[in-house]
C-alpha cells in the first residue's frame, strides 16, 4: 500500500455511490481516514490551511499552553 503522504500512488474509483464511498472509508485504517479527512478539509477550506500555518507558527515561536496547564492532570 502507498505511504500516507504519497498522493501519486493513491487510486480513486470514479462513479462511486455514496454507500460505496462510505464503505470504502470505513475499511481504511484510522491513519488513512485521518489523512483523507485532513486533505479534504485542506482542499475545501483555505481557512483550515491558514489555521494550520498559524498553529505551526505559534508552536515554533513557543506561543503554546500545555494540556496539563489548561486542564490539570
């Protein structure tokens, strides 16, 4: 199977019914489902891509709050 980041090797059938598409997604591993959802969101939403870039910048600059600091243990 192609690696998750290797879009050139992933094949998509044309003419799928909604039921076929749902069935195919259910058969994917959790990793591939997350990859698919993230890529669909990125393709459909420039705001989503912008939020990722912003979050990466915040992380790089140390503008983060740890989970434990927000919610405790």
